[in-house]
């Protein structure tokens, strides 16, 4: 890694979720990992994890970062396996992390979106 790289990581509160232990483990592996990977080129990177409530009373777990980002025109591609929005040379990876996360969350009755 870069010695001058600074990442501000903010955990707003203790995050909790219930689910199959073997499956749900992949979610906190992939989401913060993606945030970390895609903020690498930022001198002042920021990653924030927390919860919010929807108007319908649902609790939403979220992760925000100031990384590379993407055009909302391509948001539908984010959760399909092997659909990359950046080249492997820009950001390494196999393009299955978010698809895996969404499948696990759907299997537990939740939703995943960007």
C-alpha cells in the first residue's frame, strides 16, 4: 500500500444482522472490501458504515465511500456477476462480490441496491 494513503473509517454504531452464519459472513467481507479497493486512489479516503430507517420503518444497513464511484446509468449492472464498471488494470477483482452479496441478502429476505 501507499504510505501516504489515509483512510477515515467511520462506524456509526454497532451493526447487527441475523442470518446463516456461513452465508452472511461474505457480506462484511465484500462490501467494506469493495469500499477499501475503490477508495485506494483518494488521498483522503472515507468509508462510513451505519444504519438508517426508511419511511416504512425498515432498518437499512449502509456503507458509503468517496471512491471511484459509478454512473447511475450503470447501477443495474453492479449486482450481476462479471459485470465490471472499471477495468482489472484500474481495480483488481473478479466481478462477483456484489452479485454474491445481493444473492445472500435476497436469500435472507432483504434487498441490496446502490
